[in-house]
């Protein structure tokens, strides 16, 4: 895709998002870009808070979204600068970016810090929550300002020098245009424009010991990096340096190792001896030869720390507080240089094995789980009922990997792309984080959904990781479950539109109201049907919520809005109140009216049990056939290699060996479906034991 084609696709996706969520085109654009930045690890999950007002001395304050990064203690502010409809598209200048973007965001921060903003804006507005948090918090590690634009930028705007706030907080500046977003998309798992310059180090670079022969799919280096250098890199770039699983772990853990603090405070020169160091990956390095023939790294592209985030964050904290002893602390570093083509598959595996020593859960690596592959397969196969007046059946497209929907259009002619989009409408794309958030709502966890897509995804991952180990539960995630998940997504979209248009809705906190509305609807359905659920099959067949459910959603939403706006502690921020279990308890116990016609959308507990039983039977057959197909495609020679490895490592049971006896002579013998499932499980155990490494 050219930059212009990508821009067209970006704006089309933004318009579709605006239609689905019933927002303005600008808000749709902001939501679309923020989602892409979050998926790429370029920014934390943000909260929409569009505001424009005049402050003291007629200063312009404007903002579209904000985020607090738990991993590095920074605050992010976002503003959109879009091309005018019908006007020529011209490159954005630095003067425009400053005047219409960065200066206005800085004013928001400064006026919030001074307390003026909290006193000048209604408590019910999302910006009030941001203002109160900035005013009441201690020092942030950094203020990161972002301009989001659909206009091109000059290369001269690639690196804007940092600045500092009145209270001495470092400020970094980023401009995100379609070109940068396209590079993120094309690189799949690699960060954009994150190049670490090491030429300022003594000798002109970082001395390294090559640890690979250059014959593998990656290059490896061992190094000793000065703590000051590592700290400066982290202070400048923050959690952009952290591989996704590690960022989740660091944000969740939230505490610093006491032994590390003691060492830095009392025995800094022994830090190298006591600390395990860091493991990192990169997509490319620049190197030169030092005076003594030493290999020097002069630049690292797309640096990601996959192990040692706590070490890095602690050192940066000491450096910010001017407590890091100069020239005394050094950190061991293992660096793997992985080409972008294999980065999506290899980097998460490096992260997973590097973090085995820490309490990083298997669910933290859920993005590569078989559940997603199954949902992807089902979404490509199952056709939704055609809507009234249409002859075209469509798919609800499950985007298992970031950018997949756009990638599936690459290489197609315009006519073929039009057909693809008609069969897979943008409004019917479901990402894995979308699914997790919606499922959290219907699982009566609206407080988790309100914590954001990442935390909802983590909670969903924990549940799915456990259930997938149980064959009877795993087999329930088949055709009917996927249709029901789509139906829940339809209800989520309907609730968003209903709340946006409700006469009592004054703006702000729509996502929280919607999350609690769906959770309360789910509980109401269970109560009214005595243990049953909503009739998701009916919603699927209608591809709509229906009049009765719309009335029920509206009635519940009005009650939920009152619950959210009545925190137990006066003045408590609404978005923070929505994340608490106390809010969930109060909301789920709140009395709500039951509208006429709801009973037509209820399914009894007995019918639910019978449906699950049928689904398990059907999916077991499908799983067996799929496993058998996979075993046959691997071929006899492959399974003979597996048998040799498994017997040498003693990881095969007698039943495994029986299944291998059939697999090793394919095609003369064909393993049964149950043998095939056992062989697939054995292959996974062998891979975990080192097969193929």
C-alpha cells in the first residue's frame, strides 16, 4: 500500500468506528489511532476526554485523550490535528504542531497541576478526573505529548528536542501521521522509529562480544552497559522499551525489589555481581570496530527489554532522583537481533523463556494461544444471516493478529478489495481485546472491563488458559459459542449507540456506563430465567438487538449512570470508582425495571446445559479431524524424528509410543483421531523440552 492508500484505509476505518460507537468523525479517528498505538506498544491504553476551553490569560486548552503509564510512571496527553474536509492535504509544520497541539496540551497539564482546571470544569466530565489526578499526584517521571494527524509530516519533525515543565518534569513530543502508522503496520511486531544512539559512550560505542556464528535466524551479543546509559534510554523512551508481556508484568507487580535498592544504596560497585542483568531484542544494530579490534555497537533499532524491566525501572528511578553513583554501576546485557520477518513469532518466545524465573503467568503470553486460531478459523467459515433487503451474507472477522484485516486486503485489485470489504465489513471486525472486554462485561466483571482492554484481556486469558486444559470445557468453544460471542458484541455496539442518544446522557463515561449496563443485563437475564441466559442465538439470527432488548438496555443504562455518578466517597473520580469491586457490587444489586418482551429473549438453564452438551460433542469431532489432518501433513519422517527425541528425553508415555508407531509409517497407516490429538500434545511437550530449538 502507498501512503495515500493507507491514509484512505485509516480514515475509512475511523469512520466505521465512529458509526459503530456513534461518535463524531474526529473521535472515531482518535479512537482508531489510539488503538493502533496501543496494539503496537507505542502508548498505553488511553481514555477519551475531548475538551476545548480558554484558560487564564486567554491560553488555549485542548485535548482529545489521556493515559497514565503504570509501567514507567509517565502521563500521556493526545490531541488530533486533521485536514479540513475538501481542502488540499498539506504537510503539517512544526509551528502548527506546536501552536495547535503541543502548546495546548502543555497548557492542560500546567493548569491541571496548578489546580485551576479542577476548579473550572464540571466534575462529571472525564477531563475532571485527569485534572484531579495530575493536581493530586506526586511528580510524574515524564509528560509525553502526542499529536495525531492524517496529514503528512516532514522528516525534520522526526525528532523534536525534549523540554521540561514548570515543575521540572521532562517533556517528550511525538507526531503520529499516516506514514508512521503505516510503518508500524508493516513492521507487525516492531516499534517505529525507536533508534538508540550509542556513539556518545566512551570509545564511540558499546563494546560487545558476538555470541552467534551468523548462521542462525538471529544474531546475539553479550555486553556490559553502564547504568547511567540504560537509565537515560529508559527515561527518554519509557515503557516503549518494554516488550508487551513484560510491560504487563511490571505494571501488575508495581513493587521494587528491596535487595536491589539495598545494593544500589550501600554497595553499588557490586551491582554487577548481584544482578542477573537484562535480556533484550532488536531488529537491527549498527556496529564498527574499536581501536583494539573490539566490536562496538553504535546504534540499536527497535530495542525491547524482554527480561529485566524491574532492574531498568529501578535504575532510572535512582537516576531521576540523582542517587545513582556515577561510573560505579554496570548491568549485564544479552541482546538478540531478530529480523522483523520472524520477530512476531520469535520475540514472544524469547520473552517467555527469559521470564521463566519470574512470576510471569502463562496467560501473559495468551496472544499466541490456540483459542485465537480457533476463533479465526470459525470467523472465516461462519456466515452471518443476511440482513433484510440484502442478498449478501457477511463474516464477523476475528482479527487474531494486529493488522490482519488490512493485510488480508494487500495484493488484491480494487475490485477484489471491494468484494472482501463487502463480505467482511469494517463494522464487523472483532479484535481479541474487543472480545475480551465484551466477555468481561457478560461475565459480570464490569470493573475489570473498565480497567481497559489490556487488563480485561489478561483476566480473560487467565480464564481461557485454565479452561483450555480441560477437554470438556475446551470443546464448548465451537460454532455456537462464536455466534453467541458475536451476539454479545452486537449488544455492546447497540448499548453504545443507545447511551449516546439517550436524553439523560450528558456526555462522558459512556464506556463505563455501557460496561455496567451489559453486566447488569446479564445478571437480570440469569435472575429472570432462574439460572439461564439471554437468547444469544436469537440476537445472532436477527443480527440486531431487537426492540425489547433496546428498551431493556436503556432502562438499565439510566440506573447504571446514577450508580457510577454516586461513588461511596464524595468527589471520587468516576473512572476510578468504576474500576472497584464495590462499584460492581452496588451496580449488580441495584434494582432495575424489567420491560415487556424480555422473557422472549431468555433461555432456561436446562436448555443451556443441553446446548453445551451438543456443542461439546460437535467440537470434539472437529478437533479430532483437525488434529488428524495436522498429523498427516507433518508426514512420517517428521514423526520419526519426534520419536527419537521423545525417547531420548523420556517425555513419551506408552500411549504416546503406540500413537507414534502409526504416525512413523504414514501413509501406510493412519493414526486415529484420539491418537492424533495425543501426537499434537506430545509435539508441544517436545518443543518445550528443546525440540527444534
